[in-house]
């Protein structure tokens, strides 16, 4: 569950807003099997999968990156089939809020996406990202090949040797198995809900910090 700690009154409003989504989510027509990423119009692109806290935030960050065509919010890393948002919130499904990143390998590579991933969240906090806590918010870098696994391990080793973070990196490195698309109201949530209290005080500042520290990775229109 998103937590809101800066302004108690707005926190109550935010909890109400999130709760109000529980009803509509049950009416969303979701697939009963793993979400298949390679739709015909996206077959020319590669995919990568990352979990680093609230997917509202992470989706917006990756969408700002040059070479990224589309980002989908969803769930991965667990064993429960076709989980929904309410189940994820219990922490019992094993899944984490995850984004599926479609990218053009001629414009951006997997190693650069790792730079985006590690520079846009705190990979040293276990089961927590910012004000959000629970295993569904843990840090995970998924790999689809031995090459990607090596790139992840090598990059973590570099960050560790350079002491980029004051504490040890606890990011999980998992083989990609399946991805379940989240309910439709989660897609492009930050873009479509700029006045949402969580978006205003958590998501947008997080996006802006990323943009400020990585201007060379942004799309020209960002």
C-alpha cells in the first residue's frame, strides 16, 4: 500500500483515493495467463524487466529515457498466477511491482538501462523504497540471458567497488519467468493523475531527481 507521511490530512485523502480503485479493478478485463509482451506492433523491440518500488514512479522514469518506446506496469518475481493489486499488497504472492520496458537496441542498450535502474532508486533498502514498505516494493533486476545476468553482476560489482552507495546493495538478481500486466488504471498513472497527492510529493520529485542527474539519457522532448 502506498504510504503518505508528509501531510497527515492529505495522507488520509490519498488512502481514500487508493481504496476507491479497488472496486474498478475487479471489473478490468485481465488475461488469466501470463501477460505476453511481444504484441505485433512491438515485436521489433527488446524487453527488459525491473522492480524498484512503486511502479507509478518507475514507469515514468523509464518512459523519459531515449530509446525506450513503451513501459508497462505489472507484477513479476513471484509464483502466484495472474495476481491482482489487492493480492500484491498483502506481500504473500511473492511478486514485486515491476515494469516491462520496450526499448530500441539501436538507440539504447541493456547496460544503459541498468544505469537508469540503479540511479533512480535506492538499491540498499530491503523491501522498501521511499515511504513504501513490503516485499512488493523490493529491488529486482531480471535477466533473460546469461549475458544480461553477467552485465547485472558486473555493474553491481562496479558500484560496490566505487562505493556509489553508503550501504551494501541488496538488489535481487532473478531470471525472468513471467510478467502479469497490472490493472488498466495503473498504466501511465503518473501522467494521467498529476494532482494525486502521492504523485505530487513522491513520484514527480523522484522523476525530476533522475532527470537532473542523467540529462544525457533523456528523450529530446523531456
